[in-house]
C-alpha cells in the first residue's frame, strides 16, 4: 500500500487509554478499529482532516485483549462547498503486544535525544524484539521551530516500536522551546490538554511529571514566553488528587511496581540559574515519598548514565528509592 503516513503509528499510554497517533501530510479522515468497534479522531462529532497529527483514544483493556488494531482512513479529495468528497476506506493492520502482566519486563528509556539522527535509534534497539515498553523521557526535540520538527518523534518511535508496543512520552525543558512549541500537545499524548498524568500498564503504575523549563520564568533565554511556575502549582494539586484517589491509582489491585517518570530529576537541585523551585520540588518529594513510595524514578536531563541511590551525590532533597 502507498501509505500516506510518514511512519508507523505511535501507541502512547496515557491514563487508562492508549492514544494511537499518526502523522501525515495528506488531508484525510482517521480512525482506529478494534474488534469491529471504531474510535474516531473527531472534534465534537466532526471528523478532523485539517491537521497533520491524528489521534484515536482507545481503552487499554480493549487493545490489550485484542492484540491487534487497524488504522482506517479516507483521503479527503475536497472539503470545500456544501458536499465534501472523500476516497474509499483504506486500512492498515498492526499487531500489538501489551506490557506483560507478570515475569520480566524490558523497558528502554531514551532521554535527551535532541533530534539526533543515529545514536537514539541505535541505542533504542538494545532489547530488539524483546522490548516491552519504550519511554521517551524528555528533550526528544532540541527546538520546535516548524511543523516538520515534530516528525522526529514519530520517526524515532516508529523505528523502535513499529506501532506494536506501548510508549510513554514525557516533556522535557527543550521541548518547550521554539516558535511552534505551543503546538507540541497536538503531536503528543495529553489528557484534558495536560502533559502530566498517571499510567497503568500491566502490573506497572507510573506517575508522569512535567517540570517545564529548567530556569525561572523570567530567564532571558525564554523571552517572556513561559509561565511554568503557575503550571507547576497546578501540577501540585494534581499530585494531591492522585494521592487522595490512591485506591484507584498506585494502591489499585494488581499494581506491583510504582514508578515516577520525569525528565528533570526532581530531587536534584543544581547550581544557579538552574536552582529553581526548591520549595515546590521539596513538597513534591515529600508527597511522593510519604504516600506513593515508588520503587524507582526515571529521569534524564543531566546527560549522564547513573543509578542515583538515596543519599548519593545527586540526592539533594531526599530520594526514597533509586
């Protein structure tokens, strides 16, 4: 088939759903079919076509059970005038492997890819076909200046997953930069527009955090274009709601592993001008340590490969786990 998509779809995990997303330069209508049920990319009942990134939200339990899905689309020939003209339905089938409910789980984290051509693709193939979960943990982009910059995410995800396994995506500080950074949410998983949420995959529960930029909002490099302090205050409220609903979150039946995934390591405070939000991150750390009690935290940002043990050189605010 002459596919209109730039690469395989990406199956992002967010909440208790998968967001099956694909990018195309062809105007088309998009939906995903699982066991005869359709999940449409629509805006209040109107199917979207005037966009590059398409998204179908499907319940995890449905795809986990089916282990296959079909990307369906119609090319839009004309949408001007009183009667739109579309092509025939075209279909692309994909198999899918959910995260195992028990046994060994292979997770690969790719953080700070910074739109590099080869190294992230090569390193991400470490587990080969035995990879169960891909974590793209921030700074996937260096800057988002034009629409084509977003294609890097899908080319990397497509090369490593072929649309066959789940992906967790987190936003890093560099992902906030560039003329079109404000459109990142159109190309990445969000819940209600938010880039922070919890995820349940098999026996894994994870809290996905977004620390925003790494300097204060008035830092000269940002040119008055960010408001991350207030964003983090809203995120604090979200963490508190997660804790209040713990029985349906990290204390839910079947949860064996509790993870915190954040591009910036929230327990590590660096030198100026990166020593921001010490009070707020201390609050996050206290809430997480005393309530969620994670088994480990995954971060990037520092451009090093290291296991940071509690009390180690990178532990400023008090880790409760590696």
